[in-house]
C-alpha cells in the first residue's frame, strides 16, 4: 500500500513529462509545495533570480493581500533559464491543463490509476498536484520531525493554522520502526 509518492517516484514522473513547460510545472509543484492556483498565478516579476525565491500570492486569504516567499532550487532556476520567460504569467495555463499533464506524465511513468491510499481514511487517490505537496511535506517532516520543523513547514506551505500542518506529522513506517528499534537498543 503506497501512501505517499517518494522522491524517486516524482523524479520519474518529471522525466516522463514531454515538454520543458510540463517538466517545469511538475518540478515547481514538487520542489516548492505550492498549490496549483498559486503556480498558475506566478508572474515573471515574482521570481527573485539572485536570491532563489518566488513570491507567492496566498490565494486562500480572506480579502487581505497575503504573500510569502518560497525558496527555489538552483536546478529549477536553471530549467527556468531555458524557458521563455516574458512579462506576465509564467505559465498562462488552466488548472485543468496542470491536472491533465500530471495525469499523463504519471501514466507514462507507470503510475496510472488510483495508486495512492490515504493513510487514515483508506481512500484511493490518483497522482495529482496536491500529492506533490503532500510528498514535499512528508519528506520535510521526516527530516525535521520537531516543532521547529513543523513551524517552518507551516510558513513554507502558507498554512494559517499549525493544525493544518500537523497532519504531516505521520511518520513513515520506516521511521516508526527506527524509533521502536531504538527502544530496545
């Protein structure tokens, strides 16, 4: 039972995307953890090339103009340098387009169908943009499973409440086994 995509799974999906734009979209969703609506709202001027940051307009804000800055990997910036970035929206595409390219790339990579099982509800999920956000959060919490790590993840993901972020505190079975084994050492 697979509950979350691994880094290797996602890298395979990125490599299966047919165009530079599609690879960039998936790469940004995975490596930044931003939402689809935030991704399609990124403007060229939101990218701070020198400091490796993207300004994200928080679209879930209730009337206020909330923004956050999200770090971006140098490898992703290198891909962006190959992409024709002009004034205006970075990716003038729809949410449906993003879901479609992810579904197609996942199927091409061998991850078709309802592959993922939610760890608490048991509900089956297709590979979707939000699964990349979940994978980033799980990887983050596996590396920093303390309050400071969770607080940093809350800020990174743009969650208003720490309760939204705490759902990622579920440890992987390998981590649970490691903690269990340490009890007996």
